[in-house]
C-alpha cells in the first residue's frame, strides 16, 4: 500500500510529482465490457478490512495512557518509521489507534470499528461504500493523517465550498494535535493565498478548485517547457522563478468524498480555462443567430431529443440555415460555424430552462450544478452558449473567450499517484470506477442496524395530479408531527411546490440554489418535530439531519421523492437523508408520467396505459416499468457520454504526444 509514494523525493514545487498517463488502448475500448470483471478481480486481492480492528485494539490501552504531548511525540516517531519502512500493517494499526485517541480528546468523537475499516479501505487505494450517515468525514482522518505523517501531501476533495470548509474546520483540531498543518481551498480563497494553503500537510479543497489550480500551474510550466531540472535551477538562481508562481506540489494522494459524484457524474464535463477575448462583433452575430433561431419552427425545422438533450435539424431547417446570411467583415465566422451556432441557439431556447439549469441573479446568468443543486460562481458554458442564454434572458452578454487550457476529470484524477474515495452510493458504478480509475469498491457494514422503511411508490398521470397528491400526503404526515423532507428536481419545481404549500397555509422551508448560503441552518432544523422542508434533490448531501426530541418515537424523518433523477443512486442519496446511524426513517416516491425524465415520452407503454383504467394495479405496474426504463436509458446515455469523452481525451493525448505538445 502506498509504497510508491515514499519512493520519490520530498514534495516541493520544484519536485512536483504526478502519475504518468496510462497508455490508452484496450482499457478504453473495453470500458463497459470488462469493468465489472476488473473491479471483482481487484477486490478479490484486497485483504479483509476487518483485520484493522484487532490491530488497532492491540494499541488502544497504551494510547489511552499517553499524555497529549506523548501522543504528539509518538506521531512524529511513527511518521519517521513509516518513511523508513513503508505502510506496514503493524505501523498502520498503531497510527490508526493514535489518531482515534487524538480525535476522542480533541473533537469528542471516537472512531467506530466500521470507520476503522473505512480508513483501511481508503489507505488501500479503494472506494469505501459506507451508508449515508456513517461518519465518512471522521473516517477520512485515519487515512489522511497516516499518509500525511509519512510526509506525503494529502488532498481531501469534496463537492462544494460549504462541505469543504466545514470538514476542514471540524477535523482541523485532530490534525493539529498530531503536529500536522491543515489548509482549505474554496472559491473565495484568493489566488495569491492558495500557494500557502497547498503547502500544508493536508488540504481540504473542492474538486473544481484543485483542477483549475492544476491547469493554471500547467500554463505556468508550459511557458518554458516545464523541465524539472530547469525548475530547480530557476528556484536557486532566479528571483522570479516559475516555481514560486506554482500553487500545487504535485498530485500525490487524494481522498474523494462523494466519490460517485466527483469521479462519475461530473466527469461528463471538461474543465476549461479561457483566455483571449472575442470582441463585440461576435456578440452581435450571436444576437442575430438567436433571433433567427426564434423564427424556426419546432417539428418543421428541427426536432428535440429531450432524453439525449440534442437538437436534430431537419432538411427544411438546413435549407433555412443555408439562406441565413453571414455578417460581413468577420473572417473567423464560416458556414460550418454558422450551422453549429444555430443549433446551439435552438438549444439555448428549448433545452436550457431558467431555475433548472441556471438562474438569473443580479442581472447575471449563473449555472446551477445539476449534481449538487448549488450555484457555480464564475463558471460559464463554452462555445457561445453562455452568451446566447444571457441574450435570451435580457442580460448584458459577457465577453466570449477562447480556450487556453482544458482537462477532463477522468484525465485529472488518473494523474494522482494514489487515489481513493468514499460514498454511500457506488455499487451501480463499480464497474466504471474499476475500469477508468482502477478503484475497487469495498462495501462497509453499518455501525447499527438499518431501520429505513420504504413505502410503495405512487404514480399518477399528470403533474397537476401529483401536486394535489403531494399536498394531501404532506398534510397527513405533518399532522402526525413527523418531520418531512420533500426532494424536487429543480429550483423551479421547489418554488412551485412551496407556493402550493403556502396557499394552504402550511409552514415550511425551502433549500435550493437561490438560498444555498442558508443550507446549514435549514438542514439543522429539518429533523425537528412538525418541520416541513423542500429541497432540490442533492441539496443537503453530506450533512446530517438530526432528529429533534420525540421524533424517533414517531418514526423518524419522512422523505418524499417527487421525481426520479437521472441515476438511481442519486435517488438512493435522497433516501439516505433519513434513517441514519440507527435512527428510524420512512421513504416514499410520488411520481407522474409528465415528470422531466419522461419528457421524451413513455414509449410503447403509453399505448398500453391509454387502454387500462388509471390507478389500477396493472396501470401502476406498467407506469412504473416505463419510468424505470426511462431512468435506465438516461443512465446508459450519460455513461456513453463519459466513455466518449474518455476516448476523446485519449486520442487527443496521442495527437499531442506525437506533436510534442501537452494538454
């Protein structure tokens, strides 16, 4: 385990280290076929994580008798021992016992046996699948602290600023008591302060921040080729050495929290740094294109594939686009790009909805992260889409920029010398995690027996009917005193349901991208007796909803899912908001055949449903099957998108290697 991390020189900006890119080939072509087999093969060779429990227990008494100063001195001794002899089982067991005792004294939390197992899995370079609420934040301290004591820089990556800052603050005392420095990099940390944060032994950072900082470093290195020996020479003799402008010390060891979100969901979209500004002529061209697109007729000039989210232009539409005149005096605009921009304009009009994919705040279009339900500040769509949506919404168009650096999450995370992860929902993508990242998935048992109860799914024909059923159901549950958490698929859906509840005088709170700054306060009260909370499905992920006095006796938190997400494991994440750490909880789905997942139609099932009495057992069975198939189609579509991006990355890398260039 991790022996290769200790075989390199100490990590500095001059001695940057990252994993060489694997040679693309059969791995990519067998993306789907062998993924499950690879995962099973790797897992079969991993020692049982139960072993760590007895190893830690053998040192527990000694650690309890040590003073605080004694624990810190022991941490230094163990770190030196691991640097000399590697991560031997006996050293890891003793270090875990040390960290557990330190956590008990500093933050009042003592690792459970299942958390020791999770830490062992992280250290082995695997994904620990731990049920939601099992304490993954505390689990990460075991692996992060052990590796950092051995002198290896550690990145603990999370999906948003709130969770990153929270975890760094809550777990910081544990690390500092061990003599380790803790850094935190979130969106608001200025670029000139990030370097000192990355110099810390353990850095909590968001996935997007670390990727963009990596790209910025690549741009600095690219200026003169980035040769390691030249960097070291510059550091010695040049006052303005490039190494002093670099932020990261390389990519050594990473723990990814919510690993399925970071490594799978977000890998569909490449990360891009833009540079040279395109002038007002381009903006005027985009305004003309959008006006032209508004005049095209849906069904005659183009068709929308809502499941795949693409625009298919008909022969009649192509003829009209050919007749659309190009602006004069714009040499960079040609007929091919004109066709692309018209398709993009149609997408902006019909495939991107306000308060679903984006919101308008302070006169600016801000993207909503579909995986977290949160706004992504200072992010924009590329290739003119951002400006087209800004024009559509009557906002001042931002200046369009050219791409100067670009990387996919798949390529980036494969550059870490040692990668691990933890999540509550990995089983559906274990094959992909194994094939793309070489990460086996190890299931960790729960600390206490799971007491989550799932009620039968209810399906109605229309959204209007679903909203009436939701009002009735929420009212029934609220009357019992049980807290209710209602998950919606978009900001618009959460606000619409909020208006309905306000109309019947039912007090509630709303958590979505418009008020994500209040997330901690809203989530903290979501488990109180009589509480009703509406949240976009991913809002609140990674946070515990603690039950108020008397709620456990009533059956715990009641979660309602109002529409299926694009992946079944995201639905499981929402269900995981209830029944955590042995608490009771209830979960149910209330769906309709007009939900966004079925916007492309129910297929052959629609013909059958029209001929069956609505609400009958057979009708419910056919409707449920149609929704299940739609979700599986969507999962398959996005899996193909990730596979295609992965292959494009590999092909691009081959071309750049042949030409002597880097990404």
